C-alpha cells in the first residue's frame, strides 16, 4: 500500500511585512521504513527553540527525518502505519529506529513498535484505526480520537487490513 502524499502550505511575510504563502506543494521530508512494510513518516515542520522564530523564509522541514524533537522544540508530522500483518516477525526495531537516528528509543523492547522518547506527543487518528499499546494495557483508537503521550514507553498496532494515517505534534520534554 502506497503512503499518501501530504500537501503542505507554509506562510511567511513579504518585504512589506504582509502575510503570504511561501510554499504550497507535496511535503518532501519523508522517510519510508521498509522493514515496517513501508511505514511512512512525513515531517511537516520543526522548531528547535521556544519561543519559536517566525522570521525569515527557511524551510524548517528541509532536513532528514529524525524521531525526537529538540528538548525545547517541536516536530509536526504525519505517519502512515501499514497493517501489522505485512511486517510482523520481519523487523529489527533498533535498525528501524536507527533510520530515524534513535536506535536507543527501542532498547530492551520485546515488541518492535515499543519505544520511549523524552517528549509529550499529541497524536490524532486521521483515517483508519490503530491500537495504542502501553506496558500494561492497550486501547483502540479510531478516526478523530486523540492520545496525549507523556514520555511513556509506547507502541502502535494496526490490526486492520488497511493503512492508518495519524498526525503527531512532538514537544521536547525532560525524560521521565
């Protein structure tokens, strides 16, 4: 199943200080993790400090995809999760997370989707359904449902037969 292309519009200011659209097109900061059957991460924007700097015309998503935000930053992303049946039993979690510069996030996990990051993550199911997996329990999430992930060990399980599209805003935080 091919991942969706995400249209991204970015605003800015012209030379007179008036608002304008700086860019309008398909987001290009993407990473498809083949060991997870093509799970696709599309980064839409990143900030590295708070408060964020809205001056200039730099594209803050024009860099390689990485898992974790800066301690004082944020990452806005979409993730398309393929069905578990397409990848289960065929993934090296450390290598998969390593593709996002975070092999350490999956250390000691029995489930290859389980990981822990120093962040608060706002997650919303946009299309499809997925199970939010914790160390002690699981909950089914459907389109429109949200989860606030607060630095916990967590994973995702798509037990359906179609892709699940989720939106995330990751905010840097102190580790638990």
